[in-house]
C-alpha cells in the first residue's frame, strides 16, 4: 500500500545515518542514495516546520554499555574508530533537530524518543535509515506498538543484505504502516501543508 496521507503532526525519524554505520557495504540502495533521500526528506520537514529526529547508536569506548546476551554473531571488540557515531554532515547541523542516542537496535527502548514526540503532539512518524531489517524495523515495530501512524520511506533505507531489506519492506512494513518513496512522501507533505 502506498502512503495515502500524513497527519498534521508528523515527525521524520532518521535511524543511524552516522559514519560508522554508513561505512559498511549496503544494498539494495547505496549509502549515498540513502543519505541524499534522507536529506531531501529532512529539508522538506524542516521547511514545513515539522520535527526531524536524528537517532544514532553509540556505546562507551570499551563497549561496556552495549547489549549483552547470547547470540551467534561476533560482538565488536577493540575501540570504535574516532567519530564512528557522528551523524553525517549532509543531515546534521540544524539547531531545531531532536537528537536521540540509543544503545539497542530500536530507537524507543531506553531513550526519550516517545517523550520527545508526545510533547510535540506527534501522531505519525515517517521513518528511514540504516539498517532496514535491524534499526529501522525495530523502531517501526515499537512505533506501531506505541500507537503512532507510520510511513516508511523505502528508498531512504537500506541494509547490508538485499533479501533482508526486501523482507522488511515487502512482508513486515505493510503490517505496520504505509510504504512509499521519498518523492511520494514529499509530494504529500507539500500538498497538505
């Protein structure tokens, strides 16, 4: 289903568009495409006086506050590279933006994201970022559970695995909200404001 409408109080939430996350291989969209589309969305939201939320993942230098638990994926070791958790310049640097730091996959658990949105009367979220099947999907699920309407900008997100991206976009996101392209979302935003 395509994005049909945007609520009067809609916020853009961008997930993990930071140097360290963007450095890895990305598919089906390149990191440059995701940054460009996310910047287009951010510009449109700012122009209409709507909130832009920049979410980043960050941990203590020794990874002491990273999520624990048994899993089969290797855990990071050593020190993270300097500046790995900084939002890219194409999106950062706007004084009115809301900044949220998370320490988990999703942007709601353990953060003040819900509080920041509710204080502003937000009823809908447009969501984008990296990785589609991890940070974006986790945040989308939590947004749905918190009662927000959800629009997902599918060309402003990508993954390290094309099939994981396609599964989230084709199977999970239609159950949580509406999906559309950056252009479609900006057109709806311009028509309704």
